[in-house]
């Protein structure tokens, strides 16, 4: 879409959001080269790039990790996926990656941004094996109790739950509680996929500038490596473990749903990524 999505005011009225405030999902869309964002989001993204010049490349590396992780988990026979804080649809999407190995993979996308939910539902309306749930990641009881979640996802069977590049936008205590709630409900054989920003010597000096780029309504919570490792609880980390995005094997076969090849960046190194499996 162009021209402020044919009018930010009309979309704001239809979706019920404030077009004067940036949103992390739409900033991420801009960094990925998408067009589903507003002037306020582009301004925030440019401020972020001023603080972290390679942030756009890091976003692409993170997206490549998501694609590679989903392909890897689907290759283990997992047939259902839950993407928390999914953001705007960006090819390749989780269901597209999963279905390269599991043609009937089921996916529940969860996001609290009205624009994301409205756009995703319109785009995916004809796919009976995909649902889009409007909920805040912190409200895990509402997510788990949503009728559309129960109709598509069976937590008595192995499932893959993804928290990709979103936990650092959630206050630390809420993030811990949310991941723990899903971890507890997941059946044996399930997988947990996480990438998250962490405090490191490069990020700490620009923390205030990054926070200012997103505005006061988005709270960034950089965590230590130990904090992020704790998200996995007693899940077994699969190789290469919890490592910087720059150390994750991102090469996948070429094809229509392959992610863009990426180059390591310092910003990507400021994010940790891992896959855990519930074996006990």
C-alpha cells in the first residue's frame, strides 16, 4: 500500500489505534523493506538507524533465523506453531516455511496491534489452517483461552511456540511469566524458539537513544544472557545452543520461500537466539 495506506486517518478509525505513535511491528516492517507502515514509524526507524546503523540488516538476519528455525522444527515433524508477537505478514511467513516440510501445518499468529491483526486476517482469510488472534503477549490466559486458539492448536500434542524479536519489548517480569506459562502447557516433544536483544557493550551506550526512537509507550528491557537462557527452563537447547544471531546457521535451500541471505552485523550480534526442546 502507498500514500499512508490510502489514509492513516481512515485506517485509524477502522482499526482503533493512534497513528501519531510508532509501533514496534511497523518499525520492524520498515526495517525489512516493507510498505505497511506510517510516517511516524519511518521516523522512529530512522532514529533507530541513527543509533544502530546496521539495525535493518540485523532485522533481516533475525527474520532469516525465524525462517531457518521453523524449517528445522518442522523437519522434526512438528505440525503446529504459535507465533507470539508475530508482527505484520512478511514473506516467508511461519506457515509458508513450515509447509515446505509439513504441508498441513497449522499456525496461530498472535499480536496486539490492530493494524497487524486487521491486515493479517484479511491476507490469510482463505487459509483454514491459519488463525490470527488479537491479544497482548502478556495476557497469556486470554491467548490460551481464545476459541480460535483451541480450535486450531492442541497443546496435548507437540507444538512450536515462537517468541522472535519481541521479548525485549515486554517488561522483564511479564516476559518471564509469559514464556513460563507457555513452557508449562507445552507437551513433551515441543519446541521453543526465541531471539531477544540483550545487554552488551555495544548496546548499552545507545540504550537511551534506542528507547527514544520507539517513544515512551514502548518499553525496552535488555536482558543478560543468563536471563534469556532462563526462558528455556529445563528445555534442552539444540545445537548450536543459545548464541548470537551472527553464529546461527542461516543457510537454507534456494526457493520462493527462502529468506534473504544476510551478512553478520554488530547489531545482530547484540541479539541471542536459540531453540529448545521439551524432552522431560
